[in-house]
C-alpha cells in the first residue's frame, strides 16, 4: 500500500512539476541551506536537531530491500541513533555535497537528488566516492522538511 502511494506521488509530480534541465542544477537558496545544514548535522551525528528541524513526521525511507515508516519524533530518533551508531562503528567522519543530480518543484513539494561523498575520520573516502540519495521535501509553515528519502546506497556504510 505504502509503495503504491509513493509511486502515485511520483507520477503526479512528473505530470505537474516544473523541471529545471541543465548541466548545472541550482536549487533555490532555501533548499541548498536545508541540505547544507542537514549535511553538517548528519556529520555531527546530531539526531536531536535532525529529528526536530530537518525530518518531517511521518517520514518514509525507501531502502533497497524495505520501506521504513517513521511515524513520530521518537521513531526518527531511534532510527538515527541506530544509524549513527553503525556509522561510528564503521569509523565515519563526515559527508560533503558534490552536486545536485535533479530538481523538481510544485506548490507543496520538492523532489531533489543529491550526489555526495562520505569520509572516514582520517579523511579518506568511505565506500563509494559518489553516492546518491533522492529526497521529497514538503513545504511546511516552518519551511522545508524532508518527508521521504531514497538512499541509493546503504545508509550505514
């Protein structure tokens, strides 16, 4: 059921969204600021600010083999706590944004794909050099929040 809802959302976006097509995608400043803040908070392992200011609730994460539905702030914190512990165990240091792969926007949502790199604590590259994740951002009274995420690699690696 959840998968069907997600596919329906993507279909509606494709029909109703304006699309920026160019070699260099320049999302609006509000989107860039959200992801720069998110990347810094993620690198710092700050689950409190991510769960309160970055992730929307409910939130969905569509990984390669499952769908995780985070209904509450407590669910988000639990997910982040486990993820950050696994990253710490794998010697994760920080992440950087490389570029934006795609960008679409309509009245209430933004769909964006980010290319990024993760680094180990010694600043060597962690796993794949160029990783991708797709996000659906929802426009709220408090600004943009990440409503759904599709990591194209395993989050903890």
